[in-house]
């Protein structure tokens, strides 16, 4: 079962994908297997799972935050160090101007584990790759192990990385327990700011709130959201953001990122500043005007694409063009919007409960080419042609980034950092000079070498002594005790005003000493306790 579960990660991804609540718990599960499994094959499988989770999680980690579309999103992780995913990944990736003060007890397993992510995961988390970058990813169904549930993805994600922001959307928008629209932008004081849009009026479900049927189209830094009803919308943004209303558009300025929002049959309304979980954010409400589909367009700018805030606003005000069709012909399937910026365009046609039709800069987007778990735009790819030479035109069916980056005919920096084909069985990553070609790891990969090691160990390690006899008997009781002792000690020590190295030494030393004292005094010498811990009865008077 373990092998099947981890193999599916490298085939279609995870059903509980990118969960801001549960990714950290998944890491905790596998580090315990990695650290304590006696079977080398089980340990190798756990390592494969951990590599996959840390690499893919790194894409959506940014200094202390975790953002982008996510499954099992409970609207409580939309600030720095607020999500379990950010807290867990932050132990490995850091890079935040503020310290994580949460006392998440699960993190002790990661802190004390010998596992460390590959260097390429750290590079991804710190965004050490060429930007801007757009990834077209897919996500499977939650119960994808059931028959017929893994034939195609359920969700289609677009993830765009600018120099000061990253924007992620799902074609279906938000709903149920998934988020389908989230932007993170750079903030030098607290790491990042969040901008989230959702239909509905419940501020406690800002990540997943949904009314009617949603459809989203994204092309790089442009996005359109349409709802097939005159639905209310909510916009979650920091209180520190500067907001300007000009010519029916809302401009939002945060530290290094600028947003231009054009409402579609929406009227901007009240601001809700009383958010219990988010004292530094507020929600701007908007209500539908009842004139057909509702929604908005979004354009994101920054200094690297526009020289200044004023230079960003000017072309939006002058060149802005939006075509809207509210026709109910053909079952209402002609409800569409097309947004023209000064540099590119994106078009969306609402299809009710079906996937929307999308045109990206005039090119129709076929969802059948959007199956790969992770891939970049073909234009950003370099693939090998039949002669084994680099093909800069790209190949959407097979973009082996890491291998092709070594071909040498095109600079490495031009390659997208990550690729995993749908049911391809491999995750390939290249970032900041580091390369990972990940797949399921088994002893059978080097079967002859494994057999040789087993033979040598039987020949030269088949001996015993008093130390081995003692530790062999103590191993299982100590294993059962250590975690309780470790958590109890850590609960108090982490609150002390010491650096992390001192805390680690105190926790690890005290855990070893106290656990072994318990074993020596309470377990080893009392038959009733020995029985409870699976040890044989002894003659205590002997």
C-alpha cells in the first residue's frame, strides 16, 4: 500500500494536493518512516515521498508564506507563518524577515529527523530561477485510487512567477474545499502580502467561498473571472495597500507589486476590517448589478515590466479594452469576456459546470494538452529532437528539462525549473545549478550491489557482544518511549530564550538520558512492565 501511494505521487500527484493544512502532517508521517524503518526499501520509498513533497511544496512557499491554489484549504493560512505547510517547509527553506513563533508540536519530528531536502528544493523555494515563468499544472481527484478516478486530472492550474509576486488560478475557480485564486506579493517587513478573490459573502471562508459556477482564464499576469450569476464577490487584501479608483477601475499598490482590477457587472461596496484571524488585512465587498455575468479582470504589474506606478496605470487607463457577451444562446454558453492589455490579451467563455473555453493571447487552449502534473509553456522549453539535438520549438508531450538542459546548445537559465508528465513516473527539476531526476527508489535499482552488501554484512557482521545484546533488548521499549519524552521536554525547552543549537542539544541529550533511565529502572527490572513492553519474563531474584 505504501509503495502504491508513493508511486502515485510520481504518476499523477497527490489527491490532497498542496494543502496548506495537511502538507506538514504528510511530511511528519514520512520522516518517521525515513528515520526508523528497518527495511531499506521502505526507507527508500519514504525518501522518494519526502523529495516529492519538499520539491513541489517549494513552488508555493515564499518567505514564510504558502500560496497559490490548494486542496483542503480552510482559509486560515493566508498570512506569514499561519499555515502548517509554511511552518513545516520554513524549517528547511527559511528566507523570511520574521520569525515563526508558532509552537506546532508536529515540527519536532522534522527538527530531529536526519532527512534534508535536495538542494534544488531550496533553490525553488527561494525562487532562484529565471523569471518571469509560467507553469501549466494539473491536479488529480481526491479519491484517485478508486477505479476510473485517475484517467484524467480534475483541476487545471496556471501558476505565474513575476519578480515580486506569484499568481495561481484554477480553471474552475474556488469551491468546495479548494482554493482557485490566490496571489502572493513581496513585503520586506513581513515577507509577503496576500490578495485573494472569491464569490460569496462569508469572510471566514475567503479561500473557498463560492456562489454559482465559476470560470477563470489566466495568461501570465492577466486573468479573467466570470460567474454565471450576478454573484457577490470578496477581495482580500492588506490594510497597508494603497487603493485608487479611476475610470471605473480599482488600482491596488503594495510594496513592489501593482494590480489593476476592472469589475464586470460588479459594484464595489463596503470594507470589512474586523477579521478575527487577520488583523492586518481587510475584505472589500462587491455586489452584482444583475446585468448578466459578474466578475472582474486582473492585470498585475511590477517595476521590471513597467518603470513606475504611474507608467503602469497609464496604459491600463488609455489602452484598456474589454469585450463582454452576455448572450443566453446555445444554453448560455456564449457568456464570455475578452481582455486586451497594452501587451497581450486573454479570453474566457463560460461553459456552466464544464471547463471554460480559454484563448491565451489569441491561441485556443486545449485542456487535453494540460495534463502534465508540472510543465512550462512550450515556448520556454528546450527538447531533444530525433537527432538528439536541442529543439527550441519545444515538445509539449515530452519536456525532459533536466536532461535537455545538459545538451549545451541553449543556456541553462532559459529552461523551466520543473517537469513531471502525467503518469510519467519521474519528477525532473533544475534550479540554480542543481539538478534532480526523482523517481521511486527501490533496492532493486541496484539489485546486484544490494545483494553484495547483504552478503558482506552476513559474513563480517554476524557477531554479538554485551553492548549489542543490551541495545537489542532495549530498542523496542526505547522506541515506544522516546517520542513521549521528546515532546514533553520540547514543550518547555522551545519556550526558553536560547538559540536553536542550544535548544537542540538540550532536547536531544535529555531525551536520550531520560528515556534510558526509564528503561533501566521501570521497564527492565519489573516483570509486569516488561510484559507490557513485549519483553520476556525474567527471574528478578537471580
